[in-house]
C-alpha cells in the first residue's frame, strides 16, 4: 500500500508560507491506502487594539488540493469563528472582524477544514490552529493597595526601611518591555528614597525630629517600558509618620514655686500642685515626682495626678506654725520610661517653698488624760486635782474650763473656770461607785468655738466605813439526837470595804459563856457553830437565837451583831432532818409525813360526805307546802333544790310575765332536745287594759299538760310581776305598814292551789331528787 502525504499551507502577515507536496490521492486511492496527514501550521498573530475601516487580515489557509478548482470550500470553526474571525471560503483568507484586547483574551483556538462544495463532503480531516493576540503597551502601571501609610521612629539612621509599595501592569510581561516597571519619588525628598526595582522606601535624611515635624507625604511613581520615553506611568502616595521616642526631658513650668498652707490642713489634703511638661507623648511623657531635699521631718509627700500629670503636694503629718513657719523643698520630676536609642531617663528639678499660715486652733491640754484619786470620806470642796490647757496661737487667748454635765449627771464635782481646779461637790461612796470619768472642756475666751476636751478619771479611795456582816441569812438545824460538839453551821462574813491588806474577821458570841453553843475559828475568815450538849428537845424549846459579833481589822475597826437562828428538829438515824415542828412530836412513831397527810384527807372527806347526806335527807323529808308562819308575799312558792342553773331561766318567757301585753309566742326549751318537733301554738292575748293572771296560769297549765316532749323541770320560775289592777293589791311587804295580823290572805286561798299545781308540773321527780 502506497503512503501519501496531505499538506496544508497557512500564510500570515508575520511568517512566510511553507511549500507542501501537492500529491493528494483520488477517492479510490484514499479508500485503498492509508493517508498520512499533510497539514503544516504556523501560528497566526494579530495586533490588539487595532481598529480601521476594514477588517484586518490575520492570515491565509491553503491546501494542495486547491488547484484553482472552484469545487474547494474552506470552513472555519472554533473560538470566535463567525463572530470575531471570518474566513473567505474560496481563498482561505482569515480576517479579524472586531477590535481585540489581549488583556481580555490572549489567544484563540480554531479549526479549519476543506469540503467539497458540491457534495459538502470533507476533503480533509479538520485540524486546529491558534491565533495569538499580540500585545501592545496599552495599560499603565497601577497601585491597587494605595494610598499607603508607614511609620519610622524619629531620629532613625539613613537607610532605615519605612515601608514597601507594589504596582502592577496588565500588559504582557513576556513580550517586550510593556510590563517592566521602574519606581521613583516625585515628592518627599530629601527625607526619603525608594529602590527602583523593589520599591522599598527608606530614610534618606538623619536626625528627623518628631517634635519638629511628625508627618510626611511621599509621592511614588511607577513607569513601564523600563522607564524609557513613551512608557506609561502610575502614582500613589505614602504618608510616613515619625513615632515618638523618649528624647526630651520633663521641664518644670517654673524654676520655683511658693505655696501658703494653713497649719490646720488635714492629713492627706493637697497643699499645692506643680507641673513638669514633656514634649514627648504617651508613656514617654509620663513623669513621677519626688521630694529629694528640705523635708527632714517627713511632713510632706508628692504624688502624680494620672490625668493631668501634675505633682500634688500633700501632708503626711500635721503642721505646727508655732514650731516651724516655712519649708524649702526640692522637687524632682523623672520620666517613667527610658529609651533604647537616647538612653535616660530624663529628669528636672524645681524649688518649692511652703509657708505655714497660723490658724486659730483650740487650746491644748498638757496631758491627753488626767488621773486623780480622793478618799470617800473627803469633805465637800476638797481639791481633787487640776487640769491645764493653753492657747498655742500667737494671740495666746485666755482659757476657761467647764465640766461636761452629761458625764457628771449627779453634779458630784465642780471646776474653777479660771485655773481648772476640780473640787468635790457631794460626798462620795466607794461602795457605790469606785470610778468617776468626767470630761473637762477648755474654751478660748476670744473665740468660744475653739474647744478642746480631755477625760479626767477620778478614783475613790476606800476607808473603813462599813461593818462586816453574814455572807448569807443563815438558818441552822439541830438534831435532837445529835452529839455534843457536832457542827451546826459554818458561817462566813463579807465586808463592802476593800482594804489593801485584805479582810480579816474576828467572831465572838454576844453571850460569852453560852450554855448551849460555842464557836470555833476555821482560820479562813469563817467559823463553825457547835452544840455543847445533846439535851435539846423540841417540846421544851424548838428555836434558839444566837447573836454573833463580827469585827474587821480596819482602822478604826467596825463590827456588827448578826443573829443565827437555830431550829431543833427530829432527824433520822443517819442525821437527816425529817421534821422541825413541835406538833410532830406527838405523832405515832413509825408513820411518815405522807401517811399522816393521807389519813387526814380521808377524815375530811368522810366528814363532808356525812354533812351532805344529812342535808339531802332533811331536804327530802321537808313537805312542799307553804308554812303559815312564812311571808308568802316575798316568795310565792319555795323549793329546796337550786334547780338547773341558766337553763331554768330560759324555760319560760319571763318577759311575758313582766309585760303581759306582749305576744305569748312559743319559745323552745333549751335544756333538752325533744324527740318530736311541734309547731308553736298560738297563745291567748290579754286585753290591752287588763291582765288576767288566772287565765295566764290556766294557759300555761294547759300547755304543760298537753306537751308530751316536756320533761319535769328542776325548779319553778319565780315571777316578779305583780300584775296590774289586782283586786288583792300589792303582794309586796314593802308597800304596807300594817302588821301581820292585818294582812289579807284571801288571795292565798284563791291562787295557792293553782301555784301548787304549777309547781308540781315543773318540779323535779322523785327519781331526780334521789339521784
């Protein structure tokens, strides 16, 4: 099989076309033999930004099959085919139809193919070729991050780096010098310089001082084409700030200061301010203040005000005009921070004169407290002691003294207003108050508002003015079966006085040769009382009074007579007191006190039962009749038992009897709860002008007879109403002056049976009485 080559020829404006063999096989040969592709491609180029009235010819495609035969047709496909690029289908010429920009797209890939015009069948396989857009210098350099800011410490050396800038160029950095940039400074010389290639800005002038000028504006230019003529350029600005270093010392505004401070200025209070200015800023400008001379007494201190950076002069100790009237101080202001470049720290000093101003101060006592003592038997107007105060001001005003009566409410002391002598106004008693604390005030005569106070403690000294006495109210018990010499009671004494050597008491019996008792000294200011014999008997004498005289060792000695009560008691074999009463002596031997009390209680109980039994029997046998010799006008009917208490008072409506004109309504009984509930019955009403007692009683009897729920009452009601218009007249004995023989008892014969009947209905049954 014969191998043949297919060759294309492309021609562009920038390259010469290559000659390709023209032998192209026929249709039958292409089928029978393998054809080797014969395309030869050269890159085509087109200038960007080209514009003209006609499309620009990019290049020409040609194949060996093109023998001038009109049946050949060139077809173009790929990027921009038909829109940006067009091909002459007969000649193969390619034209750019639009203005091209390399920065938007640098190259285009297209496909060329030859087809038969009549049959539209491809005569060659499609092949790719590239059209590159050739760059021109149409983009200036740009600083995309500008404007820039930089900083450098003041007084930096030449060549110190400040900052770096960067510019970019959109042109092709490979083709030509369109993207080759060169940097330069348009403004900012001679202070700064820039490297043409790296664009690093550096210090060009030494000794730049921030305090003279803090900020610089530098203009930087970047130019392409290597900086040659015709290149494009761009600019930016760089603001360079000099940062502060501690290169300036603090400086006082004045070389000397003078302050006048009153002597009564309080501790910690400001007395004056000084200020040291510093041209530096921030931490470099901060200073501390100190006193390095003139403050030998350590009276002053100076501190820094954090806000104003002033030095505040304050007092550490009070001033005294009388002792020193002025001070000359040396004050220093020192920077807090040193700098690595300039060293330091820096400082400055100034003189401060402090003049002490005299103030009107209160008098000053010679002592902070006073302590005096006085005997409790001291006479009134005795001088206890004296206080003293003086005005230390230059005026030396006179001083007056007074006692604060709030501390001497009983006014036991006086003071001389002129010399401060304290005298006794009332007699003192150490046993009542051992100490007296009073407050004395000293006041200037010239200015009464200037007052000083001092505490005066007065101790009352003891004298022997109290006799000793028993420590307790002793009561001794002596057993009948005791032995001679037995200790009855131990006695001690107390004394309100308080001698410095302590108490020593002497005891003796008032009757030196007492036949019954004696005493023994225990050598500890106490004594023991002893019995002399064993013949003490309660039936003979149950109580003994033993006077004992107690004497102290004071000067002069004081004594008192105290009586010890001794009771004779019956005791057990172990010596335990059982009874001290004389009556207990006749009790049977062997019975205890509890048993005797129980027997006595039983006897009393039996007596009460007997009395009650007799009384009840007498009440039971007494008839329920009205005796002839009784005054029935006082009580209509009398029953012996007392009734049911408050419940009886509610058995009947007493108000009905007291006012017969009222409604006789039904009132339920409150002493029982009836099994059956009955409706109240309508009572009969009396006339408005008359009261029929007979009718009233009959109605009540009828209601009682016909009420099955009404049990017998304990007692009958005593009705105090006498009625109106009674033919019998008043039943009260108070309204008649006649004797008993003159009384008319006809009413009794008429009303007596009815009242007895009513009493029987409401009386207590026999069973109740027995209960």
